C-alpha cells in the first residue's frame, strides 16, 4: 500500500513562491541564469494536477538549472501526486523513484529548506512502502527515519510529520522476524518502536489537524494492534465514510472497510474503488 500523506495533510505545507523568503532558504541555483517563476506550477500542484505540473517542470529543466532546489523538490511533488493517481503498483514505484532522485538532489543542495524537509520523508516513505523486497523496503525506511527526525526538529508545528513518524513507528512495530533480520544485517541492529509510540504521534497529528484519511486509518490500525477494538472501530468507521481525492485515498478507505468488517465479524461492502478526480500518470 502506498505511503500517503493526504492532500489534507499537505494543503498547509507550502507557501506560494512569493511567500517563501521567510519560510525557507532561498532557492539555490547554478550561476548564469535567472530565478524560475513557479507561481503557475504551484497553482497546478495545489490543484493536484500532477501530470500538467510534471510536464511543465520537465520542460523547464535544462543543464543550467538541473540542480535548482525549487525545481527538484517540485518535480518530486509532481511525481508523488502522479503516483497517488495511478492504479498500477509498478507505475507508482517508477514515478516515486523519479521523485526520489529529484528530492535527493534537492536535499544534497539545501538540507534545511523547509519544502525539502517536508518532501524528503514523504517521497522516501512512499518508496519504502512500494519497494521490491525486504532489503529495499528497509533501506528506504532507514533513510526516511533520518529525514523525518530532521524535519520534526526544524518544523515542530507541522502535523504531517507526526503522522509520518507515527506511521513509520507502526510499521516498525509490525516488522516480521525476517525483516528484523535483514535490518540487522544492513544496519547492525533493527529499528525499534512500539504501537504505543505510534499512537502518540498519530493522536498528536489528529489533534493538530483532524480528518486526514490516512491518519484516521492508522489510528484504527494502531488501536486494533493494541487490542482496543472499540477505538479501532471508531476510527475505521470515520475513515470508511470519508471521500477520497485519488486512488490511494480510495484504497485506504477500502482497507478501513475490510478491517472494520474483521473487527465487527461481518462482511465487508464490495464497493468498487471510486474514480478519483485527479489527472493520471497516463497523461505524462
């Protein structure tokens, strides 16, 4: 399943191009060309028009500006939107790999830029959950942990980051023995986290800004893991009644319905996945 920071979680993250001076470091660019005006592209990204934004960003990119921080993290965001709008898992992974390469480039140039700090864990976390095999999943998960810890230190008021860390802690607490063994080989010791720690982060994210589909889903999953079926039902029910904006949202709503049926001992509704209103990866 796609690691998803929903649009609700992302709506408040990025100031417009004209507002960024006080929010993050100035875009870093190679010498010899003028700053890029991203206003129109930012509007497309805000409207979840990933294909159109991606096309314009790739058209702008050239040898002189390929290391521009603002260009690279925006390409990463566009790829993330396109991945969320794709029904095909392999296509999602290809798009996330493209986004990952661009956000890594941006991070190497400007590791304290607020937009880079937000998008590095989002994209890397997404890639971890779309990885091929245990080794790749754990590798990206280890990198995600580094990014999200740095981001929370710099942006402690960003509720999306607490959702992401809570989600990561849930996944770590759920690791199989095989995955823990792989992590020990790669990094000397497996990552550690508990469901209670995951719950604390997810509740903090919900308190800061409530109603995100993915955060409510993971609250339900965490309460279920802790054996609190009453609270699990409450959060899964909220999730199941939500309205998604892309295919990943709709998959999460379906997952909530399945889990709710398991807890309730009933049969899940066999609803078709809703069509999303976002543009799709086929358009790029």
